[in-house]
């Protein structure tokens, strides 16, 4: 699905209007402070204070540049950007979901950043996190937030189930969940509501050697590996090894159950570490890679900062981005939000080098997969989500649901 960021170039000032009649000599205006506008989506209650603090610090060091932070909730971000861009009222830079980047580039609204950065700046990023922001050999997005996924396990529950060091394979997950069920608990957290429902399926799909799309960007998640992965989840649900009715549970619901000591295992992001420290400091838990089927894989995701082509303050906007990606700014952001480092300098900070749990996520990056950067990805993800929910609700078999979803995905992908 193209996001149709169609621009009225007249509104963006690209088409100049020539004045009729004689041109009068004009006095050069007095220099005044430039304003850089940035659209930012909330990650947590700490997001707005952080960016406003950074804006003040930046202005103190660069008095000729003001930075205006415009906050929006994540569910409303895409609509705001579409509306603002159509009206020519968009900010100069914005945080976006990296999966939207291809549409931004194809619709001609994203500024290539390579001409603004030098080799030192570009090489300062951790490669796997910068790559999703690069399209056709050009860099359009800088990774502002990054995360990977791993399995959290309740040490008390898993020790009693015979897996004191956590599960290593899906067979281990099933065996441990059976013991936890026998003791009256919920074994494996299976989410099927809200964000990343499709991603929860990809964990098992990838681990059994399957792929979401093939090399020609045609849906292939309905392969035998895909059917095996979904059958695994459906079987665990039918045998009572998950929480009941997963279509009623979001990722946040499962995380809350885990923090409360009511769930044995859940796959989620690094930010849960900080939540546990604040909300459940006595919880004894461990973190291990996503369980292995025939291979090892996990999901990684980035959000990017883009500069819009119609910005009239590009040099000032770039200077602001350089500041945001300095080591002090990056470390403070990651500390506040619980994300992984996207720059090598931040990764070398004690925040990460001295944190064994966060280091587990960093160690998973060689096996990380990202959402494909293709037009039609959002519709593809929805087709997969709909298929999973139909299977969990018992209205379709894994084979039939995935076949239907693949056909819908191929239509969205133009295949």
C-alpha cells in the first residue's frame, strides 16, 4: 500500500512565482534565528522531556538555530505526516517507522542524506541498523531507535519445570509449558492483538527455515515451514500451554503478566528490562535468544529520522541531526527509552558494556531479520495478522489461513 504522500509542489515552494512588472531593488533582510521543526512520536513519558532538553542544549550551543519539537502519539503519526505533507505544512525532520521509508523515497519527499554527512559520521553507525535506512545505494533514514527481540523467562517457574537456564528450542518451550500448566500457571505468552502480531509468527517461521518473502518479494510465508510454525502455536494454544484467548492479549498485556509472575515465558524487547527494574524489582528472570527450530533467528526493528526535501533550512536541520546522534545524546536517549545503541560510540558506553542483559540483545544482531522494505508491507502484515487470528479463533486451519493471506499479500505487493 503506497502511503500516497503526494505533494502539491506549489505549496512546497518548489515552483517559484515570478512577479510581473519591474523588479524593485530590495534590501537584504537582517539575519534572524532559523527554526528547525521536528515531528517526534512518543515512546514513553520520557520522550518529550528528552527532546525538549536536547533542543535547549542545542540552541545554547547554536544561538542562531531554534528547534521546535512537535509531539504526536505513534498511532496518529502516519496520518499526521500524510496530512501535513499534502498541505505543505510538514516539519523539516521527523521520526518515522523505517518500514514507511520506501514510500517516502518513491514519492520524492525524503532528502538523500549522503551529501550532508562525511565518512566519519556514516561509519559511526552500527551497520545492521543503518542498512534499513538505505535505498538504492543512498541513505535516507538515520536509525534513531533500535530494538531486537529475545525470550524472557521466569527463573523460578522454569527451574521447577526443569529448565533453570531457560529454553533453547521450541521443544524446550513446549516441555516447560506443560510443567508450568500442571502447576497451575501459564507457560508461553502468545499475543494476537495490537502491534507486532505478525512478528510473533515470524519468530517461529524463521527458526524453522522459512521466509516471509522470497527474493522477488513474493509471499512465501505459507511454505511448509510457515505451516509448521503456525501449527506449533495453535497446538500450544489447544493444549492450554499459553494464556487463554490470545486474541484478547496485546504485547503490553503479556509483559504485565510476566512482571506479575503469572507467565513463564514471553518474547519481547529490551525495554522490558527497565520496566521490571521499576515495577517488579524482586522478579528473578533471565533472557535467552528466541527458541531455535532448525536455525537461529530474531526480529530487529528501527525507527528512522528523515529530512524532508521541501525543508528550507536543510543546513540547520542537518546540524541538529548531528547533535542528536552525538554520543551523549544517544546514550541518554537509550537510557531513557531502553533501546539498543545504533552508533558504535554509544555501544561502547558502560550503559551497555556493563549490562549483561542488554548485551544479550546486542549479541543477537548477527541473526536479526528486519521487516522487508517494500511497498505494500503494511497490507502484507495485516493479511498475516488476520490469518493468525482466524487460526487462533478456530475459524480456519493453518494451511488455509496462510494460503489466503499469501494471496492477499501478493496482491498488495503487486505480484
